[in-house]
């Protein structure tokens, strides 16, 4: 009995003095994960410097801003810049041109990568598919200056298209200088430049669809079109909805550099959009207050649209953006 008591006594663990645990609050967790936060710091500083600090410049929308006086010395005018903006016919012309181009891009340029991804995915030869992907990707890496130069050489007044139309009896046609077809021209250029790059996301979504679904559908006698309609397209709906919500957020942004480069050829009446209006009225004309008010209103409209579209998507049963 004495031996058993002595053995039990020896097996009992000796109590160690409890050490205070490191802080479990936010500061304590950040300190423990300081190495990981060091990787996040450059990206965080980038957004603070180039995205959030410039928001302070929106103060100029409520001032008669002068760069020589600064924000502190410029006169406060309240909502006068917004009132002047709504009574300026140039703003409404720019808004009309912006909406026309934006609607055309949403209707034609947005679904173009989906159609191209479905077309390339249906190719049986992997080699042909890779070659086609490489060819359609390349225009994305060209600057708008080069893209406009290429289009000018092909469909401009001295290009082969104009020569062909002249031989067919259509007269001298210069597509690059026609104000009536300028929105269609801009949309076509966007499709040509970015349709290949846009297929990257949809190819990733298609590759995530289980191949067993295609095998089962083929075993049941479903043809290629039925497999696309019943398997591929439903699998693309989540990513398509996500990209559409993001696109609605930039509905009033239709490409500053692309339109600015072609504006001298077609005139300001057909090509003035909100982005170029802000540039000419603010940077060139020196009316910083009104230009900032137009830019601020453009951002507010984009935010409202993206929040509304996200809420509508959630009510329809989709996941939404946030």
C-alpha cells in the first residue's frame, strides 16, 4: 500500500507557475502576425496614397478653387458648382454621349468575351485553341496610341477599306472621321482590343465546371449546343453577374485616352464624354470647381449603381459582390 501511494505521488504532475498569455486583442494579434502584415503594408500604402488621399481633392467641388491659393485660401461657394453644372448644356451633351457609348459597350463589348470563350472552348484541337488564344490576347498589350494608328491605317480615309468602298461605288468613306458612327467605332475598337483578354476569366470559370457533367450529358445523347446551353452557360452565370456589377460601377467611364485621341477627327459634339469634359474644363480651362463637381457626381452615380446592382443580385438569389 505504501509503495502504491509513493508511486501515485510520483506520477502527479507538478504544477508550473502560470505565465501571462500575450495580448489577444487586435494589437496583440497584429504583433504576432507582424511578418504577414509586412507583406500587406506596400499594397496598403499604395491605396492610401493613390486612392484615398486624392479623395480630399473633392473639396474643390465646393470652392472657387484656385491652384495659387490652395484649398485653404480658395473661396467656399457651397453647391454653386453643382448648380452651374446642371445648367451647362455642355455637361448634358457629354452625359448623352457617355451613356450612348456605355450602353453600346455593355450590350456588345461585355458579352463578346463570353461568346469567344465558348467558341474557343468548343475547338477540338488544343493546338489551334492555343494559337487562337495567343492571337486574340495580343491587342490587349498595345497602347491606345498604337491601336488608333492601326485602325486609322486600315479603316481610315487612306486605308484599304476606303479604297474598296470607292471601287464599289460608295464614294470616299472615312470611318475614322464620321461623327454619326463614332459610338460604334469606339465600341468596335474596345471589342478588338480587349475581347481576348476578357476571355481569361471565363476560361477559368469553364475549367472549374466538373467534366463529369459533360460526360454524363454526352452519354445521355446531348449534343454540343445542349451541353453549352445546359452546363456551360449556367456555370458562367456567377462570374458573369460579378463582372456585370463591376461594369455598372464604371458605367460613366468609357475610356479617356481612346476618345481624346480621336476627338480632333470627329469633333467635340460627337465625342465629348464626361471624362474629356472634366479634362478640358478643369485642366485646360481652369474651372477646377465645376470640373471637380462633375467628377464627384460621376463617382457618386457609379457607387449608387454598383450598390443597387449588388442588392438586386442578392435579392434574386445570387451571391453578389459584397
